[in-house]
């Protein structure tokens, strides 16, 4: 039985690209449908981390 408070750790690769307007688009190729974008770089990075 797994402890409900135990944290599961998953490693994945993310692709992050900056467009000409200063927005960052991030995706995790191994997670189907995981795409996000935002102006400050930390926002899409946090969103991708939450999606695993």
C-alpha cells in the first residue's frame, strides 16, 4: 500500500521556445496534450511541472 503523503517523482523532458513577442511556449513531448505559453519563463515551466 502506498503512503498517501508520499511524493511521486517523475522526470520528463520539456521543449521551451521563445517567440518574437517575448512569450515562451512549453511542451512535454511524452505527455500527450501538454502545451502551454506565457510571457515570464517561470510560468510555463511551473505549468509543465504540474502536468506530470
